[in-house]
C-alpha cells in the first residue's frame, strides 16, 4: 500500500505539483481576527504586487497589548525622522543604560 499526499489550490481547486505549490499566510486583514493559511499555485498569486517603501512597526502599549502598524517610509520620516532611526539601538541584548539590580 502507498499513501500519496497531494496539494490542492484553495483558490482554484486544481491539484498542484510540489514545485508549484505555495503556502500563503495572511497575517493581517481587516476581515479576520487572526492569521489564516491557504495553499495556492504560484501563477495564481502573480497579480499580487508587493508594495515598496513600507515600514512595519510593533507598538507595545503600557498595558502590555501589542499592536502592528504599517506606514510608508515618507510618513515615518515625516513623523519620526531618519536621525531617530539611525540612532536607535537594536532589539538584541539589554537597552542602553540598563543596569540589573
């Protein structure tokens, strides 16, 4: 007996060869509350074009809630400025000036 696994496009319903199958995760969309996943053929996604010059921000609120925010580079530079970003520290390790007690 042989078990065979096949992929099927959730968009068109057609069977996909392994080299054509793309797993898509929708992280954020106004009509869903959490990430969703589906399979598609590469050519079925060809009409989707990436948007250039976007900045993805993660905001941690005082209560601990985390919000995701996306804006253009121009909006970011207008509000925050390139110098703030250039002088900002990385996310690895301790923050500057932090001393454990």
